[in-house]
């Protein structure tokens, strides 16, 4: 069984202005499907809360906050 390959798209020279922009640029460049992007977006959003020293919101509010990035 061999692993598949993904197309990698360069991020470009411009630096994103916000963390949300950086996440979206990363996900666009990853060459993964929309459903995978959604899962990674949620995870990266949670990590951002923790990196700021805050607890991420629980329940549907967390999903709604990360979904608003799309």
C-alpha cells in the first residue's frame, strides 16, 4: 500500500496580516480536500486560543467561531 501525494501550492511572498489569514493561506497551500480543511481549521483555531493563554469556547460556539473564517 503506497501513500498518496498532495499538490503543494507555494504561500507566496506576502505575510498574512492576521492569524486567520495565515491559517487560510496554509490550508489553501496544503492541497487537501474541503472536509479536511474544515477539521484542520477547527484545530488551528483551538490552538490559537491556547497560545493566547485562554480556554477555547466549548460546544457549538467553538465550531461557529471557526466556521466564520470561511
